[in-house]
């Protein structure tokens, strides 16, 4: 009997998945070492609209 071929994902899928995981890890490292950068970012809080 011949050995069956295993169903392996495409190399592009593996690269994209690895990039997403790497970006998440880099984000947490940046938050740990540079918290002030993320505190200054706009979070989309509700702001009053000036009357015209």
C-alpha cells in the first residue's frame, strides 16, 4: 500500500499566520516598554460637537 499524502496548508497561509502572531507579540512588547506611546493615542472617545 502506498503512503497517503498528508493535507498540508499552503506556504502563504503559514507565512500570513506567522506574521499575525509575530505582530501580536511585538505589540505586547511595545506596550510593556513604551506605554506612554499608547496612552497618547486617540481612543475614539465621544467628544462634544460645537454648536454653529
